[in-house]
C-alpha cells in the first residue's frame, strides 16, 4: 500500500512505498507514529469486535458487584450505575455514563465489523465518508477503560467498611475492554479511507518539505493531500490550518477554568450515615483517603483530578502563547512542545476517573437509613470541566508550532549541535 501524506502533527510530507508486517512508519521530522504495517488487519478487527460485543452484552445481564454490610446485601448490574444516578437527580451524569461506557463502544464495535466486511464499498461515497468521519470523531470519547479503573478504586475505598464481591459481569466487562483496546490497535485509518477512493496521485517530492510550502492542504478527516477548498475524497472543506484554532482553544480553556472552581467548591458526593449528611469535595475525599492510609489511591486521584486538569490548562495556554507571540522557535523546542501537546491530548480523559468513582459508589452503597451515597452537584461541574478541556485539546492545531521558521534548516542545525556535544 503506497501512502503519500502530510504528518498531522507537523505538516511534514511523507512518502511510504510499502510497509512490512512488523514495521511502523514514523514522521522523519517530529517522530510521531504515522502508519502501521499490519497483515490481515481486517479479519483481526472483525474477530476482536465480535468477541468484544459478546463480552459487553453478557456483562449487562449478570450481577456486576455485590456489597454487604451488616446482613444487608446490595447487588448491581452494569446498567444500574447509570439508572441509579438518573433517579438521584443527576440524569445528566447517568446518561453520560451509560453513553461513554456502554452505548458508544457498542455502536462503534458494530460499525467496526460492518466497515471491515465491505460496507464502505457498497455505500454511496458521500455516506461512506460521513460514516468514517463520524467513527473517528467518536473513538476518543469511549471511556470504558477509565470506568474499570474507577470501579477498582471505589472498591478499595469501601473495602474497609463492607464485604465486596465481584460478579460474573465484572470479569466479562474486563474482557470486553481487553478486546476493544486490542481491536483499536488493528484499525488502519489510511487503509479504510483508501477503500472509499484511491486518489493518491500527488507528485513525489524528493527533498523533505512541508505541505504548506507546496500549497497542499491535508484534509483533516481523511488526510488526503489536496490543493483545492473541498477534499475530492470525502467532500469536507479543507483548511491549511484549523480556522480560529487559538481563539477556540482559549475560549474552551477559559470555560473549563471557570467550571473548575464550582467543581472543587461543591461536594462531589454526600455520604449519609444514619440520616446524617457528610458531604465531601474532591480535595476533601483525597485528604480522607490519605488519613485512612490509602496512599497510592490518594495519589492517583490527586493526580487525575487536580494535577492533570490544571496541567492541561497550563500546557494549552503555554502552547497558545508560544504560537501567537514567539516568532522564532528552534527545532528542539518545536519537538518538545509537540510531544507535550500529544501527551496532553492522550491523558485528558483520565480526569473523569473521580466522576466514575462517585458513580460506582452511588450505585452500590444504597442501604437505606444505615448508609447511602448520593451524587453532589460538584460532580456535574467536574464532568463538564473535563469535557470542555478535552474539546480544547482537540481544537488545537499542533502544526502551528512548526510554522514559525524554516524547519529543515532548523532541524539540521539541531542535529549538528547534537553532534558537537557528542
Ligand atoms: Zn510529523
Ligand atoms: Zn478528505
């Protein structure tokens, strides 16, 4: 399979003649992964998707976790987590959890099977490209793996006060996550777009160069190199850079910073013991865990809920500042800023961990007057904060970091400098 594309991180033009089974293609400029050479990836995706669907469906109908305290046992299924939140005046949180951990991955898995057994060739080109576009937009919003970690953390939180046992569904849900993540590694975006149309007829460019220097635009959906305003493969509008990227990022960051205040000020959950309310905020929960001696869990929640959101806001603001005000950047800083951005984009959704912990605790600890947990309004603000900061990270165009100077010259300068140091 021949590929001629522009790296989506730095706009470097890359030509890949063919890839062997075990080979991976990296961008020669920013060293980001560009393509994977995998044989029989279609069959593997179909097989893994079928396994994942079977595991996910079977995890819906059996007991998930049971919780016993002084002779009272509460058993929940996977669907109960969303349902109980829905009943406790948090319909938004309930719907969000059901969608991101069950319905979205299930729908995506069905589409993974259909597009790998030939649906793209049967559908008219406009529908096929709309479908592929939608699939790749939705993939980053699946949060089942974070929910699983959330379950384990909430178990540790309440292990000292009650007996916990995992039901069959817990194990099939874990297996579903394994198959789902494996399946993602075999999905080849470039190959799928080539099923829709082979329009890769750009002239070969011998020397390292960037798409913008040749007046090419890389379509943000299908990565087709194009010089017109409309992509001839997926019919989307093309831009050489995302329009108003910095303004969008700053607006979303400001929103998420504002949401961060009520998210930390209001309690994220209320624990009712003998009808006495004990509200706890995010920071309060971490302090309690620390005092209880659960140091690793306290550290994980502290990093996921306090450090990651703040670091993300800081890094994205820094990148916007650099792109707007710094006219000259050397290769080393361009490279480091790109890696920083990639890490921010990857790590962002893990901040949802604490919201999932609350969801599991609310679903599980419902023992009437003896002890029950209800969600607090802080959890909704927190979830909204995570979502806006994820949108902010997606809106940033990292190619702007490489636009400031002539990259080829800078890169050779950087390599020469490194040689001198050696
Ligand atoms: Zn690159
Ligand atoms: Zn396109």
